[in-house]
C-alpha cells in the first residue's frame, strides 16, 4: 500500500546538478576536494530506481524551509543551512580520512511558494497559523517519500537543514522502509513531544509516536528551564521515553557524559534508530532557539561519532541551524564536521 506512493512526483525537489557542483567547487593545485569525488545523478525520475544500484552508502540531501519553525512561533532562518553546508562540504579535503566516493549528493527540497504565502499571513490569528501548519504537512509527505525511497534502496540518508518538524518524516519514512517501528536518539535542548495542535517543529516526535512509527525515544541534554511540568509529566508516563538533562550532566555533574551515551544507546540500539541533532543544543550556534549554555561542538561531534558507529544507525539529521551573513561559514563547517564524523564512524564498523 505504502510502496505505490513512492512514485509520486515532488515539484518541491531540486536535483543537485553537475553544473552546481562545478560552480561551488574551489579547486586548488596539489589538492583534491571532497566535491570532486562525490556522485551526482544526471536526472531524476524515481528516487528508488535511480539510486538503488549506485555504488554509494550515503545519500545527502537538504531541506530549505523554516515553515515548521514559524508554525511553532520560532525564529526563521533554518532554510539557509543547506546552502551554508553544501558549499563548505564540497570543498573539504578528499583524503584517507574521508569517503567522498561513497556519497551521493541528491539535492534539496524547497518551498518558495509556501514561504511567500506565509509572509502575507497574520500569524497572531489562529486561522492563519493553522494555514502554516497545513504547509508543514506538505513537507511531511515529501520528506517521508525521500527517506522511504533512500532506505528501501539500502542507503543511509543524511538530512541537512530545516526545522525539527522534519524528524517526523525521517521517522515515518524509515519505519515504512523497514516495515517496523524505529527508535530515535535526539541531541536536543527540547523534547519536541508537544501535543497535537497542528504540525510544527515542536511535535514531530509526539506525532510519530502517536501514529505508531516511533518506538523508543531518548532525549539527550534536555534543558530544565525550557521544559514545562506538563511535558515532564508526559515524558515520565510514557515508558518508551527516557531522557537526561543538560544541567544534570554539565552543571551539577550528577551524570557523566560518557556513561549517559551508553545509557541512551542501551535504550535505542536494539533496532534501526535515527540520530537527530538539533543545533539549539550546541553553545552559541545561531539557531532557531540559540543558547549561551549548551554542549560544546566537541561533545556534539563525539555524540554523532558514538551513535554513528552502531550498525543500527539508520540516518543522521542535523537541523535548526540559522546561518547569518556573519555565521554562515561557521555553520557550514560545523555541519560538515558532523557529516564526516558520521561517515567515519560508519566506516569503522564495516
């Protein structure tokens, strides 16, 4: 029933082309850049058919949207993370530590028309915010389609950009491809397990759980100041959910970072699981909810490496970064580091 839906045409999808690759590459004599060895598709008809027989392990694609964040009354700008990342990723070194030939850069989803319509709405009115949340459901369908296709083709998706609303499509798509509920580890200051009030960036995981796509869920580094009593009670009632807090690990030293990595892994590693990284959890990274008090970039990288090294790691999603003219390069470097950390971790288990 679901498989027949994989062949819908997505007019929101933009294929990454050879022309774009050459435009973004900055070649230098004596060096070989990552982007010189990645694979690209000459055209796109059906995602599954086009990538199933490619000799790659990873399919990288972007989501240029901040509709889910705006639907959650958050700060816009997450649509810029893909552009910031791809121009940096292509120009890192291709060497013994990177595996560019194992990577397909597929392209990106973009929602220009919906975003234009959104800018004309009065978001203080319930009817208007409902329209924005309806837009998120369109994105859900597109993300689910791509993830299902990539996973059925036996590849590992690496999803860059957009709001955390896209966790829903990642989870649903992976569950459909694997024909089972999946688990998720989420590096995040927030639970994103809020009630059903229309789709937005704050309830991707609760929707996936309610609809039977998410089984076990671990929230790593929840911020105590930004989690309501209502949500804490919900998290305590659902046995499939476990969490730790940033304060317990980094402020009060009640928990050890490395021990918590293992505890989280024990909760989610018995079946395919997704790795979600919300840049809100990383200190001083421009994001939809930027924090002055969060995990270091080093610990974020260690997190991705630790979970990426497990054979059941099914995808990596890096979201919520909001590049500005002053931070675009740094955001691109950060996300590129996380991508390559994940790839190196997976290489070590082959």
